[in-house]
C-alpha cells in the first residue's frame, strides 16, 4: 500500500488529492478520466434538483497574469452550478460507480431553503451510490440571488438548520463546504459540526472583481458590456485559504476532535498540499490548477508529496497531519519568545522601532524585515 493512501471519515483514498467541485468534475466522462489518472476522489460539479433555473453566460472567466511572466496567478469565475438535468446526473453517478467501483465519488449538492428539497436530493443521490456528500453552502455569485450557496453559508443559523436536515437523511459522510466571504470562518464551521457533519471543506472562491478594461471602461469579465462580482481562485488565494484551513483545523482539534477537513484554495503542487496537511487538512482539493494544467498534474503532485514525506521520514499522512498547528500562536507570545531568544539580527540594521525607518534606505529596510 502506498504511503499516500489515507482514510477520511471511512472513505479510503489512494492519495489525499481530490478533484474540487467545478469543471474538472462536470460529467461522467471527465470524472472517469480523473479517476483513471489516479486522483484520490472526485467531487462532482454542484448539482441541484431543477437545472432549468441555471443559465450560464459567456465569457465567464477572467484571469490575473504576472506583468512580466504572463503566468496565471488568479482566476475569477461567474459560473453557476451544473446546468445538466438532475436525472442525467443520477444515471451518471450509477455509471461511474459501475465503471470505477473503487473510485471515491462525492456528490456536491445545493438546494433552495426547503427541507423537502434537501431531503429529496440527498435520498436520490445516495440511492444512486455516491460515497459521500459535499454541501455547497458557499458559491458566492448568482445563486445567492436565489438565497442559495453562500447566502446560506454566511448565516450560521441557517447553515446549522440545513445541515441538520441533511444529517437526518444522509447514510454516507457529509462535508459542509465553507465560504471564505465571512469575517470569522470558525462560526459557520461550528454550526455545521454542531449539526453533525462529519467534515468541513474549505474554501470556496473569494468574492472579487477582476479589473476594469481601460479602453472600454467596462469591468471584467464583461458580458454584453456589464459584469457582476465573481469568485476568485488559483495560486493567489493560497495564503488566505491556508489561514482559514488553520482556523478550522484549530476548531476541530479543540472542540470537535475526530471530524475532518478537506483543504482547498490555490493548491497546485505536492508542496502546497503538504502545507495544508501540516496545518490540519486530512485531504486536499484542486480545481483551477486542473483547468490550467490538466488531470495529469496528479502525478507530479503525488511525487512531490511523497518526496517531502521521505525527506522528513513520515511513513503516512497521519504522521504529519496537523503537525504545524502547534506553532501558531498570538502576537504577544511572539514578542515574548523573541525577547527571550534575542534572535533579531543587529548586523543587518533591522528596523527596531518605527522611528528607525529612513527614506533613503526604505526598500532595503523593507527587504531586511521580510522572509522569502
Ligand atoms: C470555474 C469554476 C467553477 C466552480 N464551480 C464550483 C461548483 O459548482 N461548486 C463548488 O462547490 N465550487 C465550485 N468552484 C470552487 C472550487 O471548487 C474551489 O473551491 C475554488 O476554486 C478554490 O480552489 P482552487 O484554487 O483549487 O480552484 C468552482 C471554481 C471554478 C474556478
């Protein structure tokens, strides 16, 4: 058995890499492709009972590139949930489980604020054989206009109620997917865990406006001359996602031990994944990197994660999951630690107090205070 294999909420994954809900899991064909390429699990594109209400526009993506390198760092989308009929999804869930019985298939679901709708969608998906659920309480655009997605996830009371409806019905593990568009992600996390969800997935995209075209003066992505705020993903969101994963993992460690975390946001390499796991994730999810580089990135990701583990002598994911949480503390503690260690490098003329900043050496002084 590979040292990357892992178990989360009873789901046995060949490796911790999971396709996040979005275009890379949008029909049976691409889900089969992802499983064939070796992804540990796939979360399908979010499904709902009535796809006729879902109407997408074009262009629906806009990208932030490095000024010199042209590399894509940020990706905004105004894409909605799946526009494919629910009946087709049910057939495809069955097909995928027939063709890939060992593959882990997680149904991402979203419904309106009605108990009967949530119960129906859970029952029909689990009867079709899905291995787990991810509740999309977090899509930041389009759906909130129908009081769905992040409109629910931003309200801990509604989130707890809806998760409770799901937990009454679900016979397979349930992860609640969090929106980052809140001040304290610990609050909705606690609400979902109080309702009994086995795990948390985080984060969904961050509300954004990608830019304004300086010729047309229209905001982007521009649809018939107009735009609407969308969801930001890719490498640029990594540090924000990592911080939120750490906060959720701390709540799990201190208040809900045994629950799981699926970390999401800007993950492109095995090294990125290792950092999420060190700060408490059990699995990691990847969406935009697959859209940028294709399904085959699973191989270098697994190789790099395994190389990291070898370097530190870790034999399993469990051996380092959450290891670095112990090194997160408050600022006053950092001051105390530094005072007793006296580690400030005087030779580099590091700014000690705000009065030391000098207009002529400003860039060098900034540099000396930075790491990386
Ligand atoms: C084009 C696009 C469509 C997405 N659609 C969904 C969706 O249907 N349901 C969902 O829960 N998340 C959706 N997401 C969010 C991703 O699953 C993920 O949470 C987010 O993109 C951050 O991860 P990443 O940086 O690896 O892309 C979508 C993201 C993108 C870029």
